[in-house]
C-alpha cells in the first residue's frame, strides 16, 4: 500500500488494512495483557490514553 500510494500516504487506510490482516492495536494488546493478569487497567489506560 505504501509503495502504491506515491506521495499521498493514507495512514488510516494502512492502519485499517493492517487490522484486517490481524494486527493488534496498542489498546487491543493492552486489553489482552489485562485479561492475562500481566498488567493493570490503570497501566493500560496510562499507556493508551493518546491512541
């Protein structure tokens, strides 16, 4: 997608395609870690607040 976009890279389209292809966002990954007991909800919120 990046190579085909020439100079106008559509970051949202790349992100959407990556998610469709199985990428986990930072927030999704953090939720998994909370469910596994590896981190807290507070830490998840602190790290993903800007996403």
